[in-house]
C-alpha cells in the first residue's frame, strides 16, 4: 500500500507536512485512559481558543482555497476542539480512536485513523476531478465536486471530504480492525516538527499499549511517499 500527496497539492500547500504511522495488531482493547488524559491536559493548558491557533488558522485558509467557508466547514481538529471545550470531554468510540482524538486535541492538527483492510488499496491525497463517490458513516453516498482535496482510492472513490474534514465509512476503525494507517497533517509554519513529534508519540503508545508492529515516516516535500 502506498500513501502520498499529489504534486499539485504540494505546489498549492508548500508548508504541508504529514506524520504517518502504520501499525498492525491494534484490534484488541488497550488501557488508553492514562495516555488520553495526558494529551487532554496539554490541550487544557493552552490559553488560546482554537481560532487563534496558527495550526487551525492554516487549515481555515486551506478550506477557503478549496472554496469552502471556513466557519461553516471545519477541519476535524477544529471540530474536535470546539466540541471538547463545549462538553468538557469527548465520547469514547474505540480505544485507538480515543487515543488519536486526544493527540489531535493536544497538537491541534487533524489525525486520521484509517482501517487498511477497509480501504484495501493505495491512497492519493489529490484535488477531486468531480464525481468521486464518498460514503458517509450512515451509508449515504455523496458525489464530490471538482477541486476539493480528498483521500482518493483510484479514480472513483473518495475516503475523505474536504481533505481533513470527514472520513468514509470504509476507512473508519471498527471492531474488526487490526491494521491501521494513522496520518497527522499540518499546514502551518513548523508543521513538520509538530506532526513528526505527534507521530513519534503515537508510535510509542501503540507499541506500549497494544504491542503493535509499527513503522513511521515524515512526509515533508522532500519525502513524499510512504509505502508498506
């Protein structure tokens, strides 16, 4: 399997950096509460509101560049932060998702957790050509408009909407998930350092809590492809 961004995405967003982790053996339960709490404490320690964080502001600019109103359509990290601050906690979904959501809060960057078996093929982050099909978590099929950045599998399938907005049903983690690709993406100045550190922390957690077999890379323009 190969994960990469298109040349056009790198040209349009030269500050892009992605920390990627592949992990096998994450299907069972794991005691993530302590790690989740540690990530959340770091998020609570920040004094800025999410709209003041440069990592979030960079994503807002990217959404505007794709033709979306940033205060209507938000990246996954901003949506998580807004819900978390309002409710004081996030719902527990799956130990791995809970861990990655907490890491997203701590670093204020989107973190996607992709079921490798559910996708079953290469992923290219690219501008949509129009007509790609996205299946949401309820099973509803949406057709993507041209110009929107998506996680594309081949020519016709999109596994995300608005780049780091929503994931498809097939790519989401479920009870049968055993192998995942975790992708943390930043667009702000210094993003490479942030997403690289985030990926390293998650890799340590996966090894310690699940005993997972992992590999990791930083995609920063010089390195653009992750294969496993």
